[in-house]
C-alpha cells in the first residue's frame, strides 16, 4: 500500500543525519516555476498571502531568493528528516532502521505545496508554501489549480510500481484536497484517530496529527499487506473501533489522557 502525509510548517536543518541514499524531487521543474512566482512578491505581500508575521515573511522571502539548483547534501536535506511537526514526532524518522527507511522510500509520500509529491529521501530546500495558499500562478488562482492532476498522476505511478490499489490517507484535508479521487487508481482508506474527552470520543487535532505519524511508522515497521492488517495498529493506547468504522474509514479510539 501507499501512504500519504502532510508536510509541516516547522523545519529541522540542524540535527544529525544517518548515511542515506538521497534522491531528487521528481517535480522540481514545477517547484522552480513556483519559486519564480514567489520571488516576484515582496516580504509584505508574502506575509499577507500566507497570513504570517513580518519576521516569518522576511525569512521565507530570503528562502525563495536563496533557492537554487542543483540540490545536494550541502544545500538541501531529505524531506522526511527536514519536516519537524506533530506528524513527524509520531513518525520519529531518526529512529527508523534501514529496512523501514527503504520501505518509506517505496511506500510513503509527503504532499507539498511547493514540491507536489516528495519521497522521504528526496532532497528539499527550506520553504513555506501551504497547499491552501491563494497564489496567482501560470495555471490558475491557487495551488490546487496549479497542480491540477500532476500530484494524482505521480501517486498513480507509485501505486503501479508497488502493484497496489490501496492508498492510505494520513494527510490533512487541506493537503489531500490536492489529490483527485476520480483520477486515482486506488481505493482510499482514511484512518481517523479519536480521543476520549468528557466521556465522548472526538478528533483532537494535536493528538490526531501525532497519531497519523505513528500510523505511518507502523506501516514502515510492520509492513501490513492488507487493510485488515492496518486494524492491528495499537500505538500509544489507540485501538481499532469496529462499530465506528466503515470500509473506507478506519476509526481508532483512545481513553482520556490523564
């Protein structure tokens, strides 16, 4: 199966890396085109567009200016080790063994506003460009129009190489909206993580994001062969809830955290 996750706003370009056989992003020409669009905007325009502070706007304007090809180990970092948010806390890439890293490169994809689709070992230079950004571009008024079917077709290519017809959606709605289900050659399975609060089970964003990373890690370590195997996920106290689940949506619940 192929799994997709969202990127993170926070980045880590400092921590130590294991020895890795890094790869190049496959939609780099598109990324370069978007960088050129963003370079036309002032820091103030970027700040307004992305709804970020002046300090962050200045940082990201500088990132777009410094962005350059070719990507190498000196100016870029493998995507799975560059993102540093709740999903990636759950994934904990730094502690994956070589077998899990190999599986990640084949079976895990990171959706990206700038890079489209990243494999875990694809080098990337630092950026911030969320998929929901309303950036005027050569293809339209936002990044969904920019990417069109490109992301979905790349996922289809990866599914074909795996000889798989199952996509596990561990991405946010913002990012998964860049995937066209009608064009995708796969059944979409969406795990949902609910935490007990005041006697009721609900999706709590912070916990759910980390749980998506934990599920991605489970796939890399346990190498499930079927949707049924995914139901065995039990990290951090979550367990499969048959009554709340459906064929396409697997619900995992956890008792209230004290």
